[in-house]
């Protein structure tokens, strides 16, 4: 009888509890999470400051306290750094700048959401930071360790060498994460990955509308320009702009769009010193130093032409007025100023 009862009601098996995690495990997880969130925040902030689309908190006027404002100079400065890497198309540099910002957003999101950390994200972080370091080394070799590297736009000023140390510190943090912070893939991670990638890579193109008309516009009818007034005063241009091909930029010293065009022209002149680019500047001489401080265009051939009436006759009703002159005839005009100063198109025009 007892044997039957024992057979019908067997004793419950012992349940083994999972091993208790050690203190070092929790210390590693805490340190890893802090490092991961810090890395993610740096990528987000870097993309935010390069984009030039900022949130402004203001409660002084009532209503909704957050407003959005755009600083085109910030994004344009970042976009034009790609000319230093040898890219000669303003359209291509625009695409690359937006993709690079999108990649920073993407890595920030992948870190934040723990997407394929060991199999992809950590490797991608190290790879992109290495690319940044190589670029900064090129900048130092070409221009020296001066000025702002632009890693955080104009929000945080860093020299190229300081930026290299910052990137090395981020690589070291990533290697520590690789060692101590591993998270297994979770359910539906591949779909979340695609969703985050779509958001990250499309956002820069949505926030920064891309103007694709990079070629200057040809006049509907043949147009001649009389450049003799430039030579009616002393000093005049050191070269004869009335003969041969020249790109002549008429600019005001206080015009923000003129400053952008001058900034791009100095980049093009630095990369292609043989291109016949010339600037004609008008405005109070007191603004001349500030103009060059902001544009770094003092090495571009120029004439300070403070004869406003004659200047306006040559430039037209608005500035910057950038004309492409061939033996005194205007063959093209950069209607959208710096968006139509494409080095690749310049090279084709000069060879015609």
C-alpha cells in the first residue's frame, strides 16, 4: 500500500536557482551603461551642432517656450570641409555632409537602443572615429593646428589636435565597452534597426533642403559688361579682367551671403590657385578686417572698390553678384551665389 502511494505521488524534483550575479557584474554593467550613454550623447550633440538647426528656449514672450532657428553658416562650413579632402563637386559635398551627419545620428541611436553592439555598432564607431582622426591629421599637415575643427560646429571650439585626442578617448571608451558591456540581440531587433536607420539617414536631408541646381545660369541674350570703371580709379585691378576668362564676384563687406560666397571662393582658390577668381569689394573700410576674419579670403585676388555708384552699375541691384566673364562678355551668372560655385563646372568652363 505504501509503495503504491509512493509511486502515485512522487516527491517533487529540486528546482535549481540561477547563479547569483557577483558585485563585479553589476559594477561592469553600470560603468558600461554610463559609457554607452555618454558616447551616444556625444554623437547626438555632434550631429546637432553641425546641422545648424537649433532649439531655442525663451519664456520672455509667453506662448510656447521652444522655438527653432537655423544657422546656415554652421552647416555650410561643415559641408565645405569636404573640398579639403579632394571632392570637387558642391553637389557631392552636400550629399556627403548630410550622410555624415546621418551616420552620427545613426550610431547614437544604435548605441542608445543597444542595436547589434558587438557585431556591428562598436566596430562602426571605431571605424568612423578613425576616419575623423585621419581627416584631422590631413588638416594639421595642410593648415596647421589652428582654428576650429568644426567637430561641434561653432558651439564648442576645438583645434584639430584637441579633436584627435577627443576621438582617441571615444575609441578607448568603445574598446572598454566591447570588453565589459555585451547585450544579446533581442526580439524584432532587425526591424527596429531598419526603422532607426531610415530616420537617421533621412533627417539631415529633410532639415537641410538640398539645392541641386549647382550650374550657373547663362543669360538669355548675349550680355557685355564694361569693366572700364574699375580702372578709372587708383588703385585698379592688378590684372586685366577685360581679357580672357575670369570669375568676378561683386560683394558688400556687410552682406552675409557675400561672406558665404567669399568663404567658399577662398576654399576653391586654395585648392585651385590657377583658377582666375577675382573679388570686387564695396563698403566702409572699417568692415574690411572683419570681412576677412570671417571669410579667410584675404589670399583671393581682390580690389577694395569704394565707389558705390559705379559698383552698383557693375554689380546690379543685388549682391553677391558673381559673373563669369569671357573677354568682356558675361557667359554665366551665379544667381544663387555660393550654391552655383562648383569647382567641377569651373574646370570645364576654363578649358572650353
